[in-house]
C-alpha cells in the first residue's frame, strides 16, 4: 500500500504541475505517466492495475467526448483528468484511513466511491458492459464506472466519506 501511495503522490504532483501549463497538459501528463507504468515490466501488479484504469478511463473519456460532443475543449479534458486523479488518489487515502477504523468503515468508503462513480455519469452511456467493466471485476483496485463526471463524483464521494468518518 505504501508503494501505491508513493505512485499516486507522483501522479498527483505531475498533475498539479501540469495545471500551470497550457493546452491539454493535465490529460496528457496523466496519460503519459500511466502509460509509462503500464509499459514498465518491472512495475508491481497493483501499480499496473491502477494505471490500467487511468489509461482506460482517459481513452474512454476522450473517445466518447469526441464522438458525442461537437467540440471537445482542452479545458474539459484537463478538468476531467484532474478530478479523475483526485478521485482515485483520495479513494486510496480514505480507504487507508478507514482500514485503521474498522472493516465496516472500510466497506463504507469503498461503496461511497463506487456509488459516486456510477451515480454521476458524464455521457449517459447505456453500454453498461463497457462502462461498468471495472465495477464488477473481482479483485479490482479501482472498481469505478468509466462513464463518470469525475468532478461531481469526487465532490460526492468526499462529502459522503467525511460524514462516514464522523460516525466512526
């Protein structure tokens, strides 16, 4: 889990640095960083699994936006990529915090994030087999819907976890 935190910290720092840049920098940096991990045969499985989700989610985001939207702005892609990274990073931080509290709290955090991703669709894609492929995958470290408005999902999950932690 410590290795996962280090990886997520590096990704988040890259994303944060990218917000100072122009163009599609957040999206591109997250994509490139995740791709590098996937292409490194020495990457641990946990790191590879999380980065596989990043690449898949970013490909889905850009491909679906291009197909369904008249104009896809770099701001749109960068904002979604930023909140995707924040969502996944906060998921692992909060899951780790909840693990120290109880199994019930840990399950509550997991469900808050899964529900937030499923309940905040970005495109309303009806191909649930595709968009929820990670949701039902046994042992998946990132069991989230691909069709997610990451900014809204991040906000929802953060609020729900805050309330959950107050109860425990």
